C-alpha cells in the first residue's frame, strides 16, 4: 500500500511551517503521521505536499506555569501519559493518552495531531472538554485560543482555519479537593473508544459536590459536555449520579454493527457514572 | 521521474545514505532498499505489529512511518539484536519457551519486548500484555510469549 506521490518539506519552526502552508495551500502538516499515513495509504487523502512539523522544537514540551499546564502540540501520547506534571494536574488527560492505541502508536501519535484529526472515537478530546482546556492556534496574522468544547464541529471537522496550526493545549491544573478520571470502552478490534467518559469533580469541605463536569466521547460526532447542575451541593453517590445521568441526551449518536446508538448511550450512562464516582473518590484522597 | 529526497539513517549501528521517494515507508526502505527482510509486513495498516522496529529506542510500526521521518535517527531491527553471535535474551527465551511457531510475528514481537523491558525491567503479566498489545500473534496464544518475556527480564537482570 503506497500513498499517492507527494512532495516532502521539513520545517524547523512555526514560522517556517506557516510559510510553507501559505506557499502550498494544498499541503498538509505531518506530525506523528499515525492518523495521516493510514489515510494516505488508503488514498482517503492525497495532499500534494507534506509539511513535516515533527521536529519543531517550540511545539514540544510540557510545562506548568502557575495553575496552567501547557502541553506543546507535538507532545506524544506517551509523553503526556508519563508526565508527572500531567498526572498531578490533569490525571484524566494522562489516563486518556495512556489508553490510546498501543505503545508504538503512543510513541509517535501527538496530542495536536489527535485534536486536528478529530476522530469522534478519540480519547483525549473528551478529557480536554471535561478539564476545561483550550487550544492555542496560530496563523501568520496572530494567535487565538479556542475552548476545547468549541473546537470540534463535526466528525473530523474542527474550528482550525486552513492557515492555522495548533501550537499548544492549555489545561487548568486541578485545584484542592478535585479529582478526575477517564474511563473507556474500547472497540474490541480497533481499540478506539466506543465510549469514553471523562470526569472532573470538586468537593467542598463537607464532601458535597462543588462542581462536577463530565464529557462523553465516542457516542456523538463530537465530544459532549453533560450538564450536571443537579448534583451541586449533593454528596456524590451512585443513586444521585445515576439519576442525574438518567436522561442525558447526545445529538446524532453514532451507530454501527458493533454498537448501536442505544447501546452507546447506555455505555455513556454507565461509564459516566463510574468516572464521576472515581473522580469524587480521588477528590477526597 | 518521481521526486526523490536523500536521507541518512543509522540502522543497526551502520549509517546508510539513500535517495528515496518521499512516500517511501520505513518498512519498505528497510526491506527493499537495504535488504533487511527480517522486519515483516503483516497488515500494513498499523494493526499487527509485525513491522515493529526501534527508532531512537522507541517501538515503532515501520509501516506507519515515512523513511523521511527516520532521517538522521537510529533504527534497530531484528538483524541488529544478536551480539557477537549470541542471541538477545528475548530471542533466546522465546526459543526456550516455545514462544515462536510460524515466526511471522516474531521479529516485531521481539523488538516490542525489548522496548518494554528497557522501560520496565521487571514487568508483571499485565504490563507485558499491555506492552505487547500492538503485536498480534495468530499461532502461540501469547502465554508462552509472556513466559519468555518474564524469563528474559530475569536473564537481563542477572547480567
Ligand atoms: C493503530 C492505531 C490505533 C490508534 N488508536 C487510537 C485510540 O485508541 N484512541 C485515540 O484517540 N487515537 C488512536 N489512534 C490515533 C492516534 O491518536 C494518532 O496518533 C493521532 O490521532 C494523530 O496524531 P499524529 O501526530 O500522528 O498526527 P498526524 O497523523 O501527523 O496528523 C493528523 C492530522 O492532523 C494534522 N495536524 C497534525 N498536527 C497538527 C498541528 N499541530 N496543527 C494543525 N494540524 C495538525 C495533520 O495535517 C493531519 O491532518 C490510533 C492510531 C493508530 C495508527
Ligand atoms: S505491518 Fe505494520 S502494523 Fe502490520
Ligand atoms: S508465531 Fe505465528 S504469528 Fe506469531
């Protein structure tokens, strides 16, 4: 299986990447290649030019400044999953990245590539939505930030403009009495998420829910934030969480021979509850 | 004439400079340009792991990387593991524990196990199975492979 022929340009900086894209409007960025190369081999995409951003130093690295984690778009799933900074500040994201594919995929696939690709069955997107993260995008005219819950517009479609690059993801670090978790039901063959549930729970001093956020991936065309206002002021326990999730709605649920829309929504309720309770348990610990 | 680029890749400690078409996958570069046919092509769709090699020490599915992405990097294939005629402990133990049947998955499995042990010198069963998740074997049923990786971990620790 050979991709259709293309030209290859390797760039060393964001400025060079944007200039190369301006010069080749039919070009595509290549990060780890673990979504793009499979698509090229199947000839689902035939870009004329690949602009390899994989070695751009300024897109790498994971740091924490104050209470914000800054994850360069080229951070691999493995780097995110094994980063002490991410494990401490955004455990749900480390768990989501640890559940991507297999070890070899995590060595090459990047967070930025995963988000730009916007596969509805991806793991990191719901984690970033639940964590209240935002994406930093850059074009030749300037920078802008888009909240993770605004970034995904439809299956494989995002708010990224054709002249932009994702430079980083900023995630608020979890504060006191806050726990988070990401749980996944993988497709038995592909390993992608049939349903992924990402939760962040903050408790007050008395163990009642001060805030709770849940996002579900894999079920709808984009990750969906679930309204959990009903839980605020409540001690999170199974009956209450089940009640809050009893009639969640996810627009245009996906459906295939392995998992019908109904089944996916059931999974969302069950995994959503488990993720919420695990996050609450971690908020106490 | 298709466009070509010149890349330089160190494979098993030997540096190779070759002109390749940009679309050349690392697995085809290794097998067809360098004649290193120990790395296999199973699915060619990133799923089976038969093509697994190490790139700068990291387990990599060579069917899912452009040769150009390996430019300037160091690649280890199954041909580069034995030292002075002695098999690597992972190879040795797969043999002893009958973790090889048809052998098609084996070269990729070995490299994935080497990378796993590099990171986790005394892994649990669960860590071995998780570490080898991207490598499919249609013959052995995996149990003997897991045993072999445990034995290789012990052999490496005793070195
Ligand atoms: C066998 C296998 C199993 C997998 N399983 C899972 C799984 O279980 N869960 C999961 O979530 N994912 C899974 N993936 C996908 C994996 O997460 C991909 O690595 C990731 O989606 C893409 O990252 P990449 O760096 O490889 O991007 P690439 O393939 O290089 O690029 C993907 C797309 O993003 C664009 N792009 C890349 N970087 C940027 C940037 N910085 N700014 C703008 N555009 C950019 C590219 O132009 C391209 O269109 C799997 C992949 C494989 C091969
Ligand atoms: S041939 Fe590369 S994963 Fe199957
Ligand atoms: S030994 Fe035959 S596929 Fe593994």
